[in-house]
């Protein structure tokens, strides 16, 4: 064994840290799709579906939904989506809705529409919080007027006569995000005339879109098209009032979808994975699944494994991961342990890098096992009800629930990536490999899995 090289380990550790907002041309990004057969490529690329849906649409407006498991590379895929649409001539704007909406509290349609329009106007003026947008088109230069219009409308309602909030000085966007009492007053003030308010809001959006088109020359097949990406609604996660939060999101995208379909633009919302199981049949929620490294029968899926090996090679100092792990086989073992979940693979590699008291490099199998155990411990403890569910997922490759009251548990298993999603022509699911041997079998409390 070679002596431990702290410089090499530090560089490797930094290379496998999670980096936000990786542009499609970043050397760390490996395009998985060219490695697939044509059939597999079609099944595994929801971004291409969205681009064609928008590019070939006979209308200049639509509502799209994109979902993905945490750590599945959603932000990087959104940036790829933006780049592809811009290459076709579309004007693409991005907003992080968490800057305007408290997504972990039940969403009411009125407040959401107000905040959505305000966020869009900010993005149209170049203030949308676009992640690392090196290719941004110029924004509008005139004054923003939406919040003044809202202030004027609310000021005429008895709910805001006197009261604890002075509309003359309040930042309405901040109050809507942070003050539940204020949101409730706004809802009461507008709910009786929500239809006319929607028309007013949509007219304002249409005026902004027209100004964008006048300010920026169009080109490409996208022509005059405008696309708005509304990110981070998929972060909605509150176990203490999950049912109320879940029902509010479902109602927003079903009963009030007309509010969310803004005029003269295509709007893409990132939504929680569980919404796919709850919306009406025919509702199209495109899913970003885990990088597929196994087939449904449990055999290796070589293109997926090769892609993740290439990703690690690009992040390792001078491309030399074998100096740390000893062999490609050891890396493939960690890839299998991750289940193809990018974030978990990076966690495993960081844990190997910082294993204490290394005798030398490459690391031993015992040291890799120690790192694996440390990452597995972050998934624990598992309730017996969770183990039963995961056993069923592992055996049947189906994430569906048996009782309506179990939605909260399903969302939690998705958020903790204990359930991983894959595509082999159709979507299927598996339990995370790191916990399989903890699940036991029916009638047992633990032990070796019989799945």
C-alpha cells in the first residue's frame, strides 16, 4: 500500500461534493442518454418529451409538470431543458417559487397566484433567481407594477382597514410568504371575486409577455414562444400536517389549474413525486427517475454503470479513482450500493475519502464496508410499517399504497430516497440497496431480507 496522500484525498473529497447548478457543459456532467439504445433513450429522457411537447404545440400556452426524486439531478436537467428550449428560439425564464411561497404550509390558490405573477414579473425584469444563468437573455427595464396593483386592490377591502399591517409600507411579497394571518386576510379579501382577479392577473402577465417579445428579437423554431420554469414546489414536505399540505397541492393542480396556466406562455412546474399517483388519469407528470443501473430482473444495466463510472472518473484527481479504491470493481460495488442515486453515490465516496486512520491507499474492503455502514446509518431507524412497505416494493417493484391514510409515509420514503424509481419502458420501483438486508421477511422484525 502507498502512504496516505492527504492532498489527493482532499482533492477527491472536494471533487465528489454536491455542487448546485451544474450547467450542461460542465465537465462533471455526464450525458447518460447517448449511452442508451434508442428504445431506452426514449423511455429515460423526460426532458426531450417536454421540449417536443412545447415545440410542437399548436397553442402558445400550456401547463407541464416535472417531478424527480431528491438527488436525482433535477436542477441539472432543468438547466439542460432551458438550454434546449433556448436553442430552439424560446425565451426561457426561471423562478424559485420558495423565494415567494412557503411551500411547507398548505397552499391557497389566491396567495399562490399573487406570488406566482410577482415572481414572473421579477424574472421578466432579470431578477428571477435564475441558477447560474450565464446565457440569460436581457430582461425588461421598465418599472415593476404588479405589487402596486395588488396593494391598491387590497387597500379597498374592509379586511385591510386599520389592522396590524400598513399596506402603505408592507412588503406584500414577504408578508405572503411569512405571515399566515396576512395570507388568510388576502384570501378572504379576494375569494369572492377570484374569477375577476384571475382575469386581472392574467392580463398583467399577457402585457409583460408582449413587452418581452417587443424587447427581444425572436429566432429559431420557437419563434415568439415564452417558457416559464417554476422550480422547488417539489420541496413541499411537512410531516406534521402532510395530509393538509398534500390536499392543497392536489387541489391547486386540479380544481385550480386554470389559475396556473398563464397566458401566452408554457409553464413547467416541478412537483412532488407523489403527485403523479394522485392526479386524475391522463394527467401528464413527467418523472426524472434514478440513473438506472439494474434491470427489473436484478441484472446489471451496463450503460448506467458505465455512465456513473465516467462521472466519478471526471471528478477524481487526474481521473484516478483506482488510487483510492484499488479497482473499477470496487467502484462498481459502491455504484450498486447507491442504487443509481447520484447524491448517495457522492456521499459514499466522500465517506470513503474521510475514513479515519487509513493505513494507506488504496483503501481496504473493511474500510469501504465501514463507509458503507456509516451512510446506511443515515437512513435509520426504520419503522416496522416502513420495512413492510419496502419489502413489498422490493418484491413487486410497485410503490402504490394500499390505504389512503398512508400518503404521508409514501412521501417520506420518496423524500428519504428509500424508494428509488427506474424506467425499463415502464416505470418501476425498488427499495434502496443499502437497507435491503435490514428489511427481514414477513413475520420477522429484521435480519436478512427475503426479497
